[in-house]
C-alpha cells in the first residue's frame, strides 16, 4: 500500500469512528473495573426486537429492525440508529418461540414519547431489564468460537467474584460491519446478582 492509500484509509477509519461515537448508547454506572472486565449498572433499556433463530440468522432480523426504524411503523416515522445492536442467542420472550432475538435500543426521546408500534408482526417493543451486568470486550464478532470463548471467560470472572449469573450471555455490537476488526467494540454481557 502506498502512502496516499494509507492516508485515505486512515481518514476513512477516522470518519467512520467519529460518526459511530455520535450514535446514542445506553448509559450505565461503572461499578468496578478489573483489567478487561467491568461490572456496570444499567437502567432498563427500551428496545425494538425481532426473532433470530441463532446468530447465523442475524441478517433477516437486522433487515426487519432496520425497516422499523426507517418508517415501517404506525406513524411512518424515522427513528435514529443507536448502538449497540444487541443479540440474545437463546430462549427469549419472543412470541413465536424463536431461539433468540436481535434488538435495537430505542433513542431516549422516542421511548419517553412512546415508541410507534411496528408495522410488521415480527418486530416487537419490549424492555430489557436493568441491573448489574458483568461485561467483557472481545474480538471476532462473526466467530462462534470467539463468542463462546468470551462467554466462558466472563463466566469464570463472575465465579471468581462470587456473583451469581442470571440467564444467558447477551452480545452487544457497537460498530458497522465494515469497520476494521481491530477497531471494533464487541462486548458480551451477563446479568449478575
């Protein structure tokens, strides 16, 4: 790669990174930091969710949610994209019994005003419960092996702290798929008490 291409690539990464940081994210209180691990306290997070039959079936769920925020709702209103995209790979409260769900956090102003009802039956509005969440940032968002490894590391840390894990891990992906892997923010969350 010549110098000019390197400068263009660096500029593109900076622009994408800058835009991503402007996206609304759920606030939290940092309770503890231990190397790569964190314990956070979240308020309940209002989301729009679509069923997802496993992590490999995420593209269809993403399209359904993107249509919802693009105006496929009762008032044909556009809703700002937020971060992270939240993926639950396991039993959820989805009405069709899907094995998981993908969710987009609703912007605070939209949630406070009352989010518009989705036009598609597959998209539902719900609230992820608040509380204490153990968190680990990891690389390799598309790799099942890396998600399993990150989950195992987080569970081991939770055990060393003497906390009790509640439910299955939740994956939080903050960046668009075209962002270089080494700059991505991927997290696994585990509710604890």
